C-alpha cells in the first residue's frame, strides 16, 4: 500500500476535515492510499525504511468516540485520516 498526503481535495471534503479538526481539537493529516503490485510494494518499503518516518508530528490519542468519528469520515471521504498534536 502506498500512501501520500492527499492533494486536490474538493472544497466540501476540506471543509469536512477542518470541521472535524475543530470538533475533536486535533490536527488531521489526510492521506490518499492505493495498492501497488507486490514487486513495487517491496521496493517502496525498502526505500521508505532508508528514509525513516516522514510524519514528525506526535500522534494524538483520540478516545473511542473520536476514533469512531474519524473512521466515519474516512469511509465518507475515501481517505486515511491521522490525528496529530501539532502546535
């Protein structure tokens, strides 16, 4: 699976994410993910291990209710959403 920061979000999608951020009190990073063929996946994983983690913000620790809302938004938007503590 290859994930990258979501780009070219529709205005409605961006507004939904921003509203969720405000409601939950966290910053949300949206990723667009897709599957790769196994050979490309293996090469990409090797490259990523060499680079190290790219997301440097500390992860938020949402409660069950917040996680539920994040999951609902992921389903609705077709994105992977990561809650972080960014100051």
